């Protein structure tokens, strides 16, 4: 029987409000939408800010010259030449010197319902059933791995990806990062709000803290 970790470390840089009515909240939705669309100028600006703050905001374990980035899979199997926002973000992070390389070691093999706007989000078990992980040849020692996504809400996709990568590469130190995190209660005071926390198990699913 699969043993699930009680939690996995996560970090994020930006925050957005899906329902807030303030100007900052509305602007946060624009930024989030642009990142989900993989718009290069927005992604570049965001990663530039990440480069400025990661060393002082508790993210030293998530990035660095020896870290391998794994883009989180989309909700459906990847189609050739299709937009893959997580990969766009990973490429910019490597370009700006915050990680060593990218390994597309996670793939979606069966479509799941998109979490955004869904009444019933896929749980961690559904994500693990519909994704596959592959190992890669490490340069030596325990590889440091950060799974990267565009947006995190509860964190089921990233948690499941972490479990699968750890199973494929038991020696790896695996963490998860999303450029944007959702704050569903009311307005947000600012968009740039670096955060380090955990995605932890809660019954048959997970919650993000904070």
C-alpha cells in the first residue's frame, strides 16, 4: 500500500484573489491570467522579482545552481506545440540562473477535470492515477528537485507529483513551487507576497498552509 507523506514543502511568489473587488485584487487576476497564458513579459517580470527575493524569503531550499526543475503537468495529456505554462516558467527560472536544468519527468496520461471553477476538484488519488513519473540519470548525490506550476490552490496536483517523483527517485529531495497562489477570501493587499509553507494531507485530499 502506498505510504503518503504527511506534508510536502511548498513556496510561492505572488498571490491573487478570484473574487476581491479592490483594485489590487482586480490587478492580481490580470497578472494571474497572463501567467496562466504563459505571456513571456509577465513571466519574465515575475521571475525577475523571484530572483531578487528568493534568498531572503525562505526559498533557499527551492532554488539554486544544483536544483532540477520539473514542470507540473496540465490537466490533459500534452499535445505537441500546445501551451505549457509550467514549462514556460521553468525555462525563465533557468534562464535567470535560479536552477540548473529542466527535466519533464511528470506527464499526464489521462485527462482530469480542470480544478479552476470545478465543483468537485480531482483529489490526490485521482491525480496520481492519471500521472506518470520517470527517473533520470543524476550527476551524483541526492538530486534537489522542485516541481513548478503556474498556480496553486489546494495543491493536489503538486502534492501528487511530489509523491510520484519520490517513488521514481527515492533519493531525491523534492519540493513544490507555484508562481501564484490563490487566496479565495476577500481582497488581497498586494500581489507580490512571497510565501513558504506546506501542502499537507487532509483525509483523502490536501490543504495548503498557509
